[in-house]
């Protein structure tokens, strides 16, 4: 039986997922396959490298550092992103809070990230290159419109994977997974609303009309995916985790106390459900 974990994005809200993953690591639970979108997989690689609390440590120490995120980074000609790309994907993992590349490299399963192909408007899935210390695919999956530049992966213009496939559980099933843990970053009763910035997206990305169409349909696609997930949960094919409350928590949250509390929410739920997780993954 092949097991997998699917990690939704949500920028800083994804610290909830880190809490869940840290609980799984505490219980020595590792799946055979890992896929995520945006910060879901950018944080999720620390699960694969088995580094408990690493993402929380990064947030506590650097979320209010202007090198981590802020308009100054967006305005720098050699960066053009709200997040400091060299700092987040280079200096932190390679110097400040070291990433365990050896353990990551030794993981016997697959690790994939979803991106949105701007030409087609469709999701594409790429392995996270374990030899790339710039984490290029992680930068691309995090590339929110207006806040990041366009990335080219295998010659294809790509941005935020959450546009086309915010919760890539179908991809996990297509890769042979029988049982899936899916970690959401919004409450169970959350409903995405139509994109308020759609007129600006249509103008800024007019070169990519199919991407604009994908963004226009995003809310409906996302809400339908969640309904399908809840049905799969009833059928016993997925095990869902979702935060209890993200009201007042910004996707670019800077309040360390709020960040610690959301991580704790995920960790506590994960710890409380360890036996359930083990039984589920074992097919019992």
C-alpha cells in the first residue's frame, strides 16, 4: 500500500501544516509520497528532511526581517518578489537554519511540487530537485501573481501552483497512492470567493489568456475540490487536517504569537490523532 501526504499552500498560514507534519515526525510517521503547492511544499521539504520545528524556527527568527518579506524586496530589480528569494531560498537553508540535504536526498519516495503553466492555464507537476540548492521549483510554485516574477521551468512560463490545482490530491492518486493525508490551511467551512483583482490580472497577464481564465474560475474549482475531498474523507480514502480558526491571520502574518499559536494548533491535532493516522495508513 502506497501512502502520501498532500499539502495545501497559503503562505504564512501554512505554518499550521508544519505543526501537523512536526507531529507526524514526532510519531515517526513518514509517507511514501509528498506533494504540495506553494508554501505547502516549500515548508513541506522540512518534513522530508525530518527537521522538527525547523519552519517554526524560521518564522520566529525571520518573519519580521525585511530580508524575508516586504515591499523593499519587490522593488529590488534583482529580486522582483515580495519575499527575498536569495535570503529565503538561499541564505536561510544554507547558512542560518541549515536544511538537512543528506536526509532529504536519502528519502526513498517522491517529492513533487505543482505549478501553473501560464500558456495552458493547467497544472504541471515537477519533482523537487534534490541537488538544487536554490530550490528553483519551490520558488516557482510560490510565485503569486503581482508578488513574484514569472519562472521558466523546462522552458515553460510558470507561477503559483495554487491557481490551477490548490490541493493536488488527484495527482497523488494518479501516482499510485492508496491512502492520503491531506492538510488544509483553511477551516472546513471556508469558501473561496471570486478573485477581487481579476480585472488587474486580466490586464497584467493579458499575454496569457488561459492563465487569466484559470484565475477567473479559481474559486469554483477550489470549492469543488474541497467538496470532493470531504466525500473522499467519508469514503475513508483520505484523512483530513484543517485549522480550527484562521480568522484575522494574514497570509503575510508578522505577529509571532499568532504564528506560534497556529503551529501549535496543527501540532496538537497531529499528536492527538497519531494512532488514527497509523491505523489509516496501514489500511485498518
